[in-house]
C-alpha cells in the first residue's frame, strides 16, 4: 500500500527515520510512548535499535509496532537535505508479495 514503510533507521533520543512507499520521508519521536504498556521495553537502547519492518509496519522483535496512521499523523517530514547519514534498514523480514 502507499502508506507502507519501506525503510527505517533508529536514531538518537528514541527517534526513528522512516521512508514511506509513496516517497514521504520523516522522523518519528517515540519518547511520548515509552512510559506506557508494551513500549516501556523500548527504553533499552539496544532493543530500540532492533527496529524493523514487518508487512509494511514499523515493529520490534517482541511485537511492539506503530500503527501506520499514527506514524503518518505524527511524523515530522524531512527535506532531502535533512536526511540523517548512515545506513537505513530495509525490510529484513517477510513481506507479502
């Protein structure tokens, strides 16, 4: 779908860089979510850095995920000149054909 995440990269300060299939790029801040429920586990930076993509959604190994509508509504758009350096993780897990 056009809102599927095609790449994700963990950043400092509990933020992630995401690229959406429709070409949008942005940064999503997870700090507001870290004190609630299943997201508390993300406070461990090593675990937070294990972010990936499953079926077009941002996920972590213990099944935490960010709903696509939340990601798109709260993501801070980035211009091409503001994209963070370094490798961006693509979809390393199974994605439907």
